[in-house]
């Protein structure tokens, strides 16, 4: 079963300009991250330290067993399983929309139809009752940087996809930058510096830097991962859906 879940886009390579743009406005408000973005391409746009995941001895045994029994056909993405945090952060080439309000940020991924809520600590954030793929995220401002702490994540046991246990804790620092694109025109970027700590799985924190480029020319489109699963089910049952477009009438 093949699912076309990579949507490739052409992005200009960017050159870092001196200094930080998009600082707080003169009246003291915080930066607004709202907008449509696309993962930025090019050297340094996405990095991971250490480059090889630092599994502890117990996790290495699980990794060896996983690699012995699981293949690419068993990848959770083929069955519409959300990657969740921290894997979802600006990795796959899908449009991302951010809506920012004083009390929270809402993030929508075109890929997998994922959704994340980040609550502001000074606006009485709700408690999370059960673990989830995105976890429970609470944030505060440090100058122009939004610091987000995420916990209450449900385990993600897929050992070749940055596995995390329920003990995982994620700290992010998000800020806006302005850079010159290859065409010389200024472009805006959202940079996420993320640290994953999971003592059940890793011997040290894993640091990730991932970058989005603001793209006013894009829009969110419908993601149809589950359509393929449904089509496979119908084929197994020997069923064919009626073709309503073959009915007479309607616009010519």
C-alpha cells in the first residue's frame, strides 16, 4: 500500500542577516506568530544533536528487536498514526498554519490533519486528563522568545522514528527572524529550538532546531491518508461505491 504523503515545494535557500528582526513593537506587545508557513530547506534549517539518537542500553535492545521484526510496511505513517510531539515539529513538507491569541496558540498541520494547542501560563490553562500524541503544552514569554514546556505525552514506541516514553519532557524556544532569500528579498522565519529529555529511552537530551518560512502564497489543502485505507478495505470486501457523478443532471 502506497500513500502519497509527501508534498514537495520549492523554497529559496536563505542567508542569515545580521541581527534579529520582528522584535517587540514599540508599545511592548509580543511577536505574532500567526500565518501560513512551510518547512524551510537548506543548510542549518533543520538540525539534530546528537545526530544519532542516544539510546540507553535497554532501549538499544528494543531497537534491535524492532529492526528484526518490523519493516517499512509497518511504519505508523502508512496507517495515519499521528507522529505527535516532538516528531511533528516542522519536519515533513506540509503547510502549517498558526493562529495566535493572548491565551493560546493553535497549530494546524496539513499532514495527517494534526492539531496542537499551546496554552499561555498566565491565562489559567486547563489541565489535561489523558496523555495524547501532542501532549499538554504551556508557554510563557521571555522577551521575544516563546518558551513552551510539553509533557503528558502518550508513548510512541516506533523505534526508528524517535521513540518516546510517557516520561518524555519537551522544552521549546520559538522566535521570529528575518532573512534575505536567494532573490535578495526579505523573508520571515519561525525558528523552534527544541530539547527532548526522556530518561527511559535516551542517555542525554536530544536537541533539534527546525525552521519554518512564512508563505503567504500557500493554503491548507485536504489531506487524504485515510482514503487509501478505506479503498483497501473496500477492495478486500469486493465492494464498489456508486459513481454519483455519472448521474444525469447538474451543471454542464
